[in-house]
C-alpha cells in the first residue's frame, strides 16, 4: 500500500466534499468542515485525478441526481474491527430506508452471540464513518425515527434522506 494520501474535491448540491484515496481504493469521503474531518488531510496529501476519484464522482453524480447507484467504488477502511462490523451493516441498509442505532446494536449482539450491544457504541462508530454517503450513515436514525447526530450536519442528513425518498 502507498503511504501517500491523494485527495480530490467534489462539489455536491449540499456542500463541498473531500475524497481521499491510497491510490487504488477510496479511503475517505467527508463533507468539508464536518465533525471528525481529518484536520491535516489537505496539508499532508496531493490532489490528483485518479481513476478511483473518477469512479466515485460518477457514483456521487448518480446519487445526487436522485437515483440509486448500481455499483460501489472500491473502499479500503483503516479502522477498528468493531467499526468495520458497524460499517458492513450500514452497507446493507437499502436506499431510501432507515435503521435505528438500536437495530444495528441488536444485529451485532446476535452476530456475536451476546445478550446486549450498546447503541451508544454503535452511535460512536457511525459518527466516525470515514466514507460518508457511500457507507450510508445518514440512514441511521434515533429509536423514535428522529434525525439524531450526523457528523456532516443534520441539514445534510435530512437533504439526503429526502433525495432518496423522491
């Protein structure tokens, strides 16, 4: 794997997005200035138009046109095993649908043969999702269906859910 991080900027209808790659796979996708945005990313990276960025921008163009993309760009996550389990579950949430933090916690508990899993631990993992939108953390809602917590901002979460439900 290449130690250099490459970045590319994409302008979406709901705000600027920074993409990151190791040269082969997508390693990050953040709304610019969002919570947990990697502060040194731009200073420690090189902006280059790579095939992975072309593919990801195509995915984003389809998504923001109100359609469900039929492919997922290659993603490489450098994260904890627990967060990886959470992100794998997020990838199963269908376009236009939502799941609660508690439902995700129950899935993990069942997978691990545990009696209980903390919805708060799931919430923390969801909040630190390094590949927003494509790993659809915006589809996770509170137990009562409320739009709780989104690192990119509740306004962006609401806009994406509205876009998906057209």
